[in-house]
C-alpha cells in the first residue's frame, strides 16, 4: 500500500469504542451444530483519530489493548512497504478506513493487485447466506421446501442471484434419515426456485460424514452445486477419498473449508488438490493477513472465499478484499441493518455488489449516535 502521504511522526491520538446493535431482516435458525442464531447482531466498532482525521471499522480491541496503542507514531504502525504491523491488527479496519479518507480513495483501490480503472464501478459477486435451518417447526417436508424456497425468492427480490443453504439437519436437530431426506428435498427445491444460472452452495457445518456427503451429492447431482462447505471435520483421509470419488463420478462441485479453526493444513491440502476453496474468516483471520494469504493462494491457483457470517461490517470489508485476490469467489452476504451505520452506498444488483466509490470503506457513521453509545457502554482513550 502506498503510504507516501503519511507523516511518520503523526500519532494515534484517540481510540473510541462502542458496539452498535443491529438486526437481520428475519431471524436466522439453526445450522447443523448450533441452535437459533436469531435476529440481533451487534457491530463492535473502533474509531481512530490521527492528525485530526477519523477512521472507523470493526474491532474487538479491549480498552487495555487500546491503551498500549494510543500515542504510537505511524512509523511504528506501518512497515516501510505500507503494511500494518501485527501489533496494530486489532484496529486494522479503522486504520484502512482512515488512510482511505486521508487519500480520498476507497480501500479496494489501496489494496488492489492491479490498478483499477477509477471510471469503472468496482463490483464483486456475492451470495445470500441467509438460508438457515428455519424449518424445524414444520412436520412435512414439502412445507419445509416451500419455506426455504420462499427465503431464496426473497433474497432474489433483494438482488441476490447466488445462495448458500445450511444442511446437516440429521446431525443433531432431526433423526438422521428424516434430516437427510429433508436436506436433499430442500436443495432440489431451491434449485427449482432460483433457476439453472444461480450458483448454489451447501454448508454442513461438519454435520455429515464421508458417506453422508456422498449420499447428498449423489441425490442432488442434478442441482449442480457450486461447492460443499465443511461437510465434516478437517480430515485428510476423508477429504482424499471424497475428492477421488467426486472426480471419478464427474462432479464439478468444489470442496470448501476453513472458517472454523483456520487450520493451516487446509492450504497444504488445497495445494495437493484435495480441497478447492479456502474460507478463513475476514475478521478473525484478518484483513492484512488475508491479503498475504491471497497472494499465496493465487500463486498456487487456489480459490479464496473469506468467511463472513454475523457481521454487517464484514459484508462490506470482504468486498474490498476481493480487489487484492485474483481467485476471489464470492462475498458472503449476511444482511444486517445497523442504526447509525449508513451503508446505503452498497447496492446489490443481479448477484453483484456495487462497491461505493467513496473514501475508506464507503460507510457513514452517525457521529452523534456513536458518541452516545461510547458514553453509554463503550470507552474512549486519548493520548
Ligand atoms: Mg460455513
């Protein structure tokens, strides 16, 4: 990143923190492992002030950690190549937003691998990640299929064209045979509802085993799934068998994994061709680390699909990350409205995110509201 406009003696003057409440459009049900995810999703935000200018972004930094960063000069924050040093990754999103605002450029332009035409709108393919296991209250499979179909149609009406379905009902919340049957009926039903051109992914949250994975893939072959995510716990024996079987059976479906433990083994397995898509988390693995990882994955021809669930800010940040990674697949989109955080410049159209041509992350924070939240149950540290 070009940091030539930054003065090395400028200091982090202030860090403010508050968590803003937010809500999904509808309550999210279970996945294969966990119970109802619900509607309420807080957005923890830190705002930094440097040279009188502010930048904000998702952060889990504690007051104590922030105390050690306030007062630091930018010569300590950045490497000479313009990377944020690991000690400051806890505020990496606010720092990227700040630089973007300083140089009046969107973050995606700052981190892009190739120069982007500033006249062209930057767009990123995305998928609706909201098709959870929302049907457990329904006795009959056709009703369950209709419900998840209606959720996909609802996503379609909001501009989505690609969808991920939670599966693994038989792992915990339904008897195994009944859960398997319902998973299969729902996958086929969603394909019917969204048509042949939509990409459909399924995510078992480790709720299958090898044989169940093969069973689902066989029964839904006509649905032409784009990827199967976390079918079971990372296991090289199982994944090797699955991949060999899929090649033999002529499946084009990809295998994706990585959100849970960000296991470093997965990159090696992807290099060996055993899995296809790496899904470390945008926030927890991190924005700076993902840019480095993206280079490694691109060089090896491995696909990247940073995980993002449960974060409005993660929706937006993941879109910017796409500019830094050639093999970027999709932004995972979990629609969450956060009062005080204006994201209206992000527009979903025909399955693609139009990323705003605005400084930083292109979001607007209601400063009066944020200040009130900081006062109520956040904190502020001055140098
Ligand atoms: Mg997942």
